[in-house]
C-alpha cells in the first residue's frame, strides 16, 4: 500500500495539471490541454502502480486544495501575466 508521500506526489501532479491548463503563458490552448492530460496520465499511473488507498488520496486532495490554492493564484496572477488573465 502506498504511503502519504505517494499520495502527495499524485496530488502535486494533479495540481500541476490544473496550473498548466489555466496558465495564460502557454503556446496555445491545445498545447496546454495536451500537457495537462499527459500530467494527469502520470498521476493516474502512479496511483495505479503504487496502489494508493482512495481514502488517503481524497484526504490528501482535500488538504492539498488548501495548501496549493495560493500557489495556483500566484502563478496565474503573476505580474507579467496579469493582463492576460480573464
């Protein structure tokens, strides 16, 4: 059974996918969607290969949502990108 570290790695990949998808600093919407899908695929493989407990993963996602919210906001509202954010 996977550890908390593995669940945290999965959540990090999921959050990274969200950042990539929403970031205004991308080559194109299609490119960012493709990259986000690849990152999500990595998260799914880690989850499957490590046999991550769904309850542990959901708890980690809940805490991760609190921890990563500010980082996502900072990335998306960075001064150089602010004009591009809708």
